[in-house]
C-alpha cells in the first residue's frame, strides 16, 4: 500500500466525520426544539375530602399498635439474646452503673431522662413522658425517628418479636414491673 492509498483512507474518514457533524448542525437549525426551563412534568392531583381522610387514617394506623398483641409475640429468653445488642451501652441489673447509655433497671414506668447522674440529650430531657410499653416500642423501633435529636445512635429493632421480647426483658428488671396489658 503506497502513501496515496493511505491519504485516501484518512481523507474519507475525515469526510465522514465532517458529514456527521454537519448533518447534526443543519438538523438543529431545521428542527428547532424549545427546551423547558425545568426538566420534568408537573402533575396536579385534585385533593378531595376522601383522599385526605384516607391519608389521615393510614398515618393513624401506622402509629397505633396493639401492644398486647405485640407483647404476646415476645418471650424472656429471646429478649435476653436480643438485649446483647444493647449490652454494649446499657446495664439492666439493679445497681448497675451507667455506661455509654444510662442504666435501664426499672426503666419501664419511670419518667424519660430520670437518672440524675447521666447526661441525657436535650431532646430526651424535653420529651417529658413516661416509659410505657407503647413509648418503648416506638423508641426501640427507630430511636432517631421517635425522639428527634436523641444521641442514641442505635439503628433500632425492626422485627416486632425482637422489640416485644426486649420490652418484656426490661420489664422483668424492675422492683415493680408494669402489669402486662
């Protein structure tokens, strides 16, 4: 192959590239499309009273839990196993010292943030409620979502049986355990 053949091949490749670019530019001029300022479509949905009632009902059912049915799922032996996740930060025995988290002996039935020698987050101090079965269930499900601003970095217990077992286990460790619902 001589140099003249190579020049013809290179010239044809360049010509094809120029044609593609030129055709693209010409088609942009011929077929002008106005692009919207904001990409996407706005879909407007009319709200009626039924839709708002349905959404309110859904949020209420999510928050309301049959605590008696939930606690029926749990058992103390399983609660002791699951509590090992909590034992890195908490002590449940009577007279146990605070660790990273406060001692949990007698936690059910007492006021939130009630231990004097533990430094609670401001969110827990301002929460101003009692630790009931319902409160403990919500908090153990996802602490950061239940009490926004808590410094407890635990992700939570997603399984109902795990939460119920831990609640029963915590209730056992008290001078006066709460009566089961």
